[in-house]
C-alpha cells in the first residue's frame, strides 16, 4: 500500500504536477471466477475533478481485459462501516472521494463475472498484511478477422429509364422519421464551458516555473530543491502553431515532435516543389539536402534536432535559399508517406467518411501537386479512420462489450454474435441485433409487413448490413432488426431469418417484400413458408427490360402491377401476352413471387409493390456505412 512518506505533507505516491488537494491514490483489486490467484492488484493515481466513472472503468478494463460477454462491477471499501459498497454512477464516485478526503487513498475492487452467475466473493481488505500483489495479467483480446474481399453488388444503380418507368411513383412513398420520434440518435449537447479553475492552474504552473528558475540562482540549494519537489509543475509545451498547408522552415521554427516535423517538411517541399534526400535521420536529429546538389550545385539544406525535453523539434540550420530548377521533381517527393497522407485527408474524412481512394488522390494532386500511389493513399486513409473512429481491429472486441451493455440496459434485447475459430483464433463471422422496444412496437403497434434487404458496408470490413424494416401508423419506416454478414449467401440469409423468427415469431398475416436476389428469397421461403412473399416490382422491371422492351410493356406492365382486381390485371396481362408470348413465359419461370396487387392478401394492410421501405433505410444509413461495426451499431441504436 502506498503511504504518506513523501517530503513534507506531499505523499510519495503523488506524481509531480498533480494537485495534492484533488488527487487520490486508488488501490485496485481485480477478482474473477477464473483467477489463478485470489486477486490481481494495481495502483492508479487520479484527479477527482477530472475523473468520471465511465472513463475510470474503461481505463482499468482496457489494460486488464475481461472474458467474452463478462460484466464488470465496481466496489469500494468503506473504512467506517467495514463493508464493500458498489459504485454505479459518477455520484457514487464523488461520495467515495468525499469519504476518503482525509486519507486520500481509496480501495476498489473490480469484479468480472458472466451475466448468468453472481459476482465473485469480494475479499475483505486487510491492512498491514504481508501479501504481495500480483502483476495484472496481459490477456489476449479477441483476434480480429482478416480483411474480407469485396462482394459482388446485387444492387446496381440504374438511371431512371425512359421505357418501363413507374407511372405512379407517389404510391410507393415511404416517410422517414426526420423528427427522431422513433430513431432517436441522442441529443446533441453543447460542449461544456472551459473550466476557469483548470485554466488558472495551468497559468499558475507556468508562472511558478519561471519564478523557480529566476529564484533558484539566488536561493540556497536546500530551498531550491524543496521548491522543485513541492511547487514545480510540468514544463509548458512550446507554441508550435503554424500553417499546416505551407509550414515554415525558418531557423527557430518549433514542431511538437519529430513525426510532426517530417510531415511539415514534406508539405513544405510539396508546396514549393522541392525534391530532397535525407542525409541523416535518427530519433534526435534530421538532416537533408536538395536532390540536385551535385547536378545543379544547389546548396539548400536543413538541419533540425530535438530540444532538451527530447521531444520538441527545432529548425537550427537553413542557411541557403532553394533556387534550383523545380521542374525536375515531376510530381514526387521523398517525404510523402502514409503518415503524411493521413494528416492531409483526416479533415476531409471527418466531413465524409465515404470518400473513395481515387477521389483522395485527385484532391491531393490538386492541393499539393504530387502523385501519390494508390496503395499509400489507402494506408493513409486507414490511419486517418483509426484516428477518427478508433482502431479497426478493436471494434470487433468492442462488440461483446456492446452486447453486455445492451443486455444490461435493455433486458430482453437480442445481440447474437456468431464467430468461428481459424488457427486457434476467434474470428468474427456475423451478427444479429434487435432491441426489445423495437420488437414489442412491431408486434403491438405495426402492421405485419416487413421489407427485407441488405446494403454494402464500405469501411474496412467489406460485409453487408441486413435490415428487416416495418411501417408504422404514420407510414414511416420502423426498423425491427439488423444484421451484419460477410456476403449474401443462402446460409447467411437463412441464419438471419432464423434469428428473426426467434424474435418476432409468426404473427398472423405476416408479409415479406424482398428484391429478386435468390439468396434472400430462399431464406424467407425456407424459414417463413407460411408467410406471404412479395417481390419488388422495380427490381423485376430492371431484369425484364434487359430482355424485352416495347410500347406494349410501357403501357401494361406497371399497370398490371397496380391493378386491384383480377379483371384489370388479366386485361393488361393478355395484351402483353398477345404481343410477345415469350415475355410472359419469362415472368412465369423467373419471377414466381407476388408482384401484383390483385394477388395480395388483405391481412397486412400494405399495398406497396416496391421495396422502397428497405431502400429508405439503406439511404438513411448511407453516410454511416464507412464506420467501424461497433460505431455503426451504436448509430443505429
């Protein structure tokens, strides 16, 4: 246990620069049913003014991962009552700090356990024992799946044809809940105002450092040492603000670290069309000269190195201007690395995460006059996406935490993660997600109609996002369940439909509408054989017009689909059959599901002849499809 044996009233566990009034030492034990010892111990120093419950748990769990699907509960030992009290909110955390305001030392226990079993027994804290702590284990996290190959598109984009156009598109209108009545993405709270107290502390730290430096020459060694131990804060970072598009390379220019300097140098050279060669490069210095030093006698060179802090980089020599011919650079630059690409495209990707690689290459060419290889831009984009959304491979690990949080916050919800083992490593396979509130709303307040479709994910995981979407009393789309699969295969669609049946059962009058994809149609027919199965008229027409065309089909095909009575349907059908009998043979053989209103049952009370309901969901989620899977599911939630 850490004690208070520091200099004066300052405890020895308190790092320099932290406020002793608001800092607390946390002695933490981690217990679990499968622990090889009674517990694992670690220590952590936090600032009570800047620590919240969620971030504290995240930091501890990130360094000491739990098992798949485990829950995490936190307790602190109350010195007055001699019992362990559970911590669930920020208010509980503040109460814990208040109770230990004098000792500045709190004793926490993190309990890992499965949702189906009770937490492990919390051991009693015995002070003064000789038990030695055990270093926390480094447990491997879930292995991330390999980068999947892109699937062939089943939803090709077509311009609205002049022939066989839908004469009544307003009949297929689907309202999207723009008011967030059902798809509440959460309020956008304004950012918190700056903490004046924290700002004053920072300024006091800077002032105290200057005072210490000036007084240390006049005061005795003992007094100087005491001041440095008790009052000195961390050294302030130098001001390294500069124009990122045209960084200066004047002598005395500061950069935050060597990586930032290399990126700035590459931007500077690209902007002014220099081509340089690196003469010396190590963690503490960087020296380069013009590539045409021998050919054109160009004396331009730059030398930069780190300051005493070992991090900040300063340009120390740049004696000659660069005046040689720049045309020989021919659109290349030695400093254009994937890190440089990341720094330039990250702002573009924050605005639109779906920008394609070729578009990024074009923008870099227009902005910096450099030809960046496709592979390098691809890697730079991945680095930028990791900066924005977090590491891609860890997003699959987070799915189990997402599942545990959903099941705890919304009991009865379904988050089913299917995985397989490859070379003794767990790999993500597919996922099914349905909130209990959405399922109950569909069964109790919506018509028994589901539009089923999938859309491509355009992030690093090239899978497909499946959706089963209903329509509510306002004629707005009402998502019931979503899934993530690697491709549209019979096996994946049967698995998705089986999970959907476990969730909603088989309500009376249940009706499905799908496109013409064989995999999704087989999945619906195999799992829901008793349900009415409709086929999207738009997809039928797109396939039909590749083989047949003519005015007779323009006049009668869509009209046959919208016909309410068998008499009108037969009238339009016979007109097409007399003009081209082989066209009707094609419809009979290849489009056997229902595609005309005259054959619909009345139980669903929905007369859509297209699958616009699911397509509306696909269009709504389109800006988010480049996110990692955990962020995508959280957005849908």
